[in-house]
């Protein structure tokens, strides 16, 4: 007898909504599930994989430099096929798949893959599309980006993140709008990804009838999704340690100047004097730098940053971050005024 189909959960949501935070929650929860994770990142360098806290028995595969709903969808079909083959051969042991899309993905083409590709449809069953919405920036994102509307409209569950940063009235206003876009999806507040996994896994919520009602040609035409040309990404990789003061001042100046255009920025930062990795997470003006696990004693220490936004001046970002590099061991980072002078003298 053939094995039952493998349930798949698609985790989507706009840039910075909290998808990786939720994924970390799922991977660290002692739920007993064996999960294979497929991550898709918009930029050429993947960061989210480095941000995940996971057990050694979990399979995490990364698809970057393209969006899962368009340019790298063939890679999704290939990876799903390889996972199914290795599972059948006993080389991998997992019972479900979780796919984290980029923040710019349209979930409809991703969902379509599970019905129009025979090889995928044979082995996998789409269980649900889970959409995370940022309570702070969600209203503006819905106004400005059709991808955010598509993600909400196609959701089987809507998880509302960062509700502690908005008023009850703001949360109610956003919830009302989300309900108007998608009347059928429950809206569940989450705090740092903490939610009952019974609301996410094995909920058998995806309905082909509803999908075809939303997209009448869902099964008949291969969807092609194109992103706005104004939204681009670039990455910065540096092997030298960064001055904590100069990095914070420089990054702060970029955020002050370009916050409206900065849709998402994240990274792993090597700050001088810190034996731990520093994790950067940000959306518009909302930015956090947090200490993570220590650097490996014999491993490389480097900073890898990714910026996603609208019409961002890449050269200026590179110059400001580069100005934070400590070129020699003797170079001092003690003077705030000296750090400000370096930032102020940049030709931007």
C-alpha cells in the first residue's frame, strides 16, 4: 500500500511580519512532529536559515535569489520531489513539510503547484496557508502592496503579530479590514510566534473550491507573478569586525533617512568586543539588535546584512556600513564624537 500524502503548511506574510519568529517557535516546540522546512528568500544571500533555532533531526532547505511564486517555482517542484524520493528510500524521516515564503510572495501560485504538478500532487497534500500580519505596519502594507492583500485573501488562518505595540483600537481597525478582505479566516493574535500549534498544523483548512472562487482560473492557467520593479534587495558581507558605536550610528542614520522605503532589513553582525553573534531585525523604523549564540571557536566571524526596499541607494548603504569597519586592532571605538565625525563626513 502507498504511504498517505504528506501534509504541507505554507507560511506566508509580508516582509517583517514575523514568519521566521513563528517558524522558530514551531521548530523549538517539543511537539514530537518531524518536519522538513523549505525556506525561500528574496535576496541573493539567505539570512533566515542562520536565524533559525532548530533541533539536529530537522531538515531545512533554502531557496534564495528568487521568489517561490515565480522565478524559482521549478526549484520548489524539484526539492519536493527529492524530499519524497529520499523519504521513500528511508534516507530522510519526516512526516510533514512547512514552506516559508518570501515576504513578497503571492500564495496562489505556490498553492497551485500542489494540484497542477502530478509528481507533487501524488506525494503531498496542501493542509493550510497561514498568513502572518504585522499589527504595526499591516494597514500601510495593505494600502501600498497588492502582495499583502493577496496573502491575506488566500489565508486559511491569519496570525496577527506585534499586537503589544498597538492600541486596542488600532488592532480592532486592522482586524476589521482583514475580515473584510477574508471573511472565512480566523484572526488569531500571537506574541513572538507563541500560538497553539493545533491552530497551524493538521487543520485540513485549504479548500480547492474556495481557491477557485478566489482565482477562477486556479487550475487552468499557470500563474505568473511579477514583483514591482521598485522593490529590490541587496546584501552586504564583511569579514572585518564592526565598531559597535559606528555601526549603530550609521545604521540609525540610514533608518532615519530611508525608513519609509525600508520594507525589511535583517542580518547577522560581527561587532568588535562581542563573543556572541548579534542579530539585526527591522521593518521601517522598528529595529532590534539582539545577542544570539556565541561564535564557533574555529568558525568564521563575518557580518551578513540584507536590505529589501523601494528605490534604496545601495552605494550609500554600502559606504555607511563600510565606515563602521575596524580596519586594525589598534583602531579605537571609544569616542562617540569621533564616530559621529566619520558618519558626518560621508559624501551623502
